């Protein structure tokens, strides 16, 4: 079992980036505070093979049905990584946490080699704690992992809790230790760490949890908004104790898919190898387009984005383009 779970994070963490696929609900999209819209996307054919040779002239971008002029079209393969490990340390993870930590250490050993890549370690229960902020120091990451222990019920590490969700009269009280606030942890990691990560980076959250949120003051859709505002992506690893409640597959799948990531619930090593080979290929075939909207009104309205394939030959292939479906424009101040 230890070998199998170690393979989980090794394969996952050997490749990361962010795409932009999520549901077409306007509540689930980000609010853009600049006139520049960055839109990462991936393309697959009918056989679910990733396409690596698209050109700008093969497609067009529509915002509310109006074609937009692109000023960036590029393959994103060389951007450095900023990877935040969100590790569930609630009581339900007591039997699996040692294996998760070993797998995370294996990832760090194998992946964080570039002078540009960074990782952070954040265990969470009712709050998310920064045991190690973004760093390239591999030994520092190892030491942070060693400090991650199950909260029974109080958190026992030395990390400072992330804050930023309003509290006060008439509002929900902050979660207590011994509970699990997944959506808060994701939202605050996005807004307080990933969004502030220096430089142009591929921002990734690796969520290791059973998926059972018991105490977040915000809904999943707000966590999604924060992830997308940080131009990040969530990859979920569903690991739970069968003696407890198992894994909430629906929640883990939803948060991943709404941010352009994937969720994984491996049953054997062969499944894991297949899944993470697909992830690596996906991340190495990401595209980035950018444009300045022709609609210059700063009215806070929702703008729908579509990418259309214009190349007749590619149209016949029924290519699927994965990207976020829209954004809220900047409001005039």
C-alpha cells in the first residue's frame, strides 16, 4: 500500500500546469480587474489525444459573440511551477497521513529541481496553516513535511493560519479544530499565497483529502472563483479511510473540474500510471491566448468567452477545447 500511494504523488507531481475548464455557471467564473484577459486552454481530438500543433489562424475567440483580436498565442511548457500542497490532517486521515507524507516527499525529491520551481506545504483542518511558504529549498520542504501531523483535535504544527474570510456579528463563526474546511483552505491558499506568487508561473494546488467538508463558511463556488482569480488549477487526490466515511468523489471531482484540473481515485498501480501519464501529456500541451476586450465598459457585467475552430480540416475532427467560459469585467471605481 505504501508503494502504491507513493506512486500517487510521484506521478501527479511530475507534471503540473493549469487549464481553464469549468462549468458554464456565471457564479463560477472569475472577476477580472484588468483589461487583459488571459485564457489558457487545451485541445483534444475525438480519440482524446492532445493536439500540439494548433496555430493562431486555426481558431478565433468570441466575447459575447464578438470576435476578439489576440495579441498572445503561445504554447506554455516552460513556465516555472508554484505548487501548494494542501494536506488534510483531520482525524479521518489518521491512518493515511504517513503514506501521504512519504509520497509528497518523493515528489519533492523528483520534481523540485529547477531553480525556478517553488512549493509550499499547508496542512489544514478547520484552518489552513503555512508550515512552509513557497520556497525552492528542498530541505526546508522536507522539514515542513516532518512537522505535519494529524490534529487530534487541535493542530500541533508551528505554521501560522491563513486568514482573510470576514468575521463579525451576523456572520458564521470561524471553523473550530477537529472540523474540516476544505473550501476555505483552497480559497485562502489561492488568494493569500498563489495569487501573490512572484512572476509568471503555473500555479497549482494539490489537494490531498477525503473530500468531506464539514465547516467551511463559504461555498465551493467561491473557492473556485478564488482559484481562477489566481490563475491556478486544483488536482484532487481522493484518499480516505474506509473505516470512516471513505471519499467524497463528487466534491473532489467538482472542485478539480471547475478549475480545469482533474480528480483521481486510483484502484491499482496500473490505473495510476495511466492517469498521470495523461496528466503529464495534458500539461505539456497547454496553450495560452490573451486579448484586450473590444468592450471597454467597466460595468462589472458577465462576459461569455468562446473559442471556435475555424480551420476546416480541424473542424472535421470535432476538436474539444477546454477553457473557462467567461469572466466578470472590471467595475469602474
